[in-house]
C-alpha cells in the first residue's frame, strides 16, 4: 500500500494532476455525458434491447480500473483494461447489428454461440469489423492507423515482461515510468475516442444532445474521431 501511494504521488508530481487523472477527468466524464444523452433520447424499452448501452457500465469500470492502474504504476493492467473496454464495445456493437430486435438476454446467448462457432472475430479482427460496420461514416487513413497503433501498443504492454526494455535500466513492476505512463494515456485517448464513436453511430437520435455536451468541452485533441463524427451529423 505504501508503494502504491508513493507511485501515485510520483505520477502526480511528474505528469501534473491534469495528466495523472486524465482518464477519469476526460474519458470517464465523456462516456458518462454521452450515456446521459442517449438515455434522454431513447425510451427505456429501446435501450433495454441494446447490448452496447448495457455494456457502458462495464466499460466505465474498465476505464476506472485503468485510471487506478496508471496511478499505481501497474502499466500492464492499465493497458489490459483499456483493451478490454474497446473489445467490449466492439463486440456489443456487432451483436446489436446482427440481432437488432432481439431481447438483451437472447443477444447474449446468440453472441456466445457465435463465439463458440468462431463466427464472431476476436482481437484486431473484431475491432476492424466493428469500424467497418459504421453507418454512413468511414474512418480516414490516419484514423485507421491511429487505432491500429494503439491496438499494437496495448498488446505489446499487457504483460510485465514486454516492458522490460523500456528505459535505460528497464522497468520494474510497480515502479513509475514516464514513458509507459504517457503511452497508456495515449492509448486511453484512442480507446475512448473509438468507443464514443461506436456509441454515437448506434444512437443517432442522441446526436443533438451529444453535440451540445461535447462542444461545451475542449476535448477534441483527445477525441478527434468523435468530434469529426458529431460535426458531420449535426450541421
């Protein structure tokens, strides 16, 4: 516990409080705001059929754990939570598209069957397929590369052994690394941006409220895809 508190203090001292709490202050807040916009735009019975909306609670938990892991200098856990959040969103969106009118319980059963029969992709193929399924919106080349680079970074750093060569003396578990902390923050921007984009695409009636929420906040540098999407939909 003493070591974790020391890492937290070092993280705040080196990165500054804004960056140290970036995942919570920007990405958790953005998802909570968008979730409220969706809730205000759709009837409860409509949302009850959406696996993506149901998974926002789990995604928020993963983002919160990533924030805690960052402060604790447990970088593999931070990358693992971020990857899990993105996979949850992509899987849920594809299942919703495949079975739009099914009840939530039935969707979960069918999703499990698809995975068992290997008809629902995993890993990068899952992410790629989810973004290829965007409705009337296509990622630009630099956006696809940004997403791909973040995915590779998350997979590279999820195991402690993969960080051994970071820095002149290598990384020891639960020791502060500015390089890894900044890499995790960069990955969090891409993951959050991608998740918000999937939610915006899934709930078009929430666009006006989402636009009002996002335009009141200076987050475009972190969430460029979501901002580009919402501008294209609310002109």
